[in-house]
C-alpha cells in the first residue's frame, strides 16, 4: 500500500476546516460590518463615510450608538467632517446602524 501524499492530506484537511474557521471569524465580529474611512457628512440621524475605495457609505446613528476618540468617550456632536473613523455597524434590513464609532481627528494641514 502506498502512503498518502502529504500535500493531498493537507488540502483535504484545509477544505474540511475552512467552513469552521470562516464561521469563527464571523462570530468574532459578532456579525458586525466594519466601515472605515473619512467622514464626508454628519447629521443627527447618520454619518456618511468615504472609504479608501472612494465609495460613500451611509451609516445610521441611534440612541444606542457609542462614540470614542483616542479610546475616550465623546459625544456625537464632537464628530466632524474630515475625521477618520472606524464604525462597527449592524445590518438592519437594507441599512447599517452604528453600534460604535471610533474617531481620530483629521490630519492637520501644514
């Protein structure tokens, strides 16, 4: 009897474990979507972010959304156009609603 090819065994093992690993990654983010980029517009109900790909993404804000800058709590009113943000949001229907908004100030121009 011939020994199984080690590369074939690794491929089979990887294919068998891939779904479990992918579900772990999704679970680690609690099903949250990440929106990262620069704030283009802020209103009482939403923030619009320009992503690195140049796409505009509107994320709704609600009473449960929390805000932070440099790890310290901030108010929604402190969020400004030009701020860099990382938003963790839940998809609700066809919209994204922010759970957390982490901001850092826009770079100062020389």
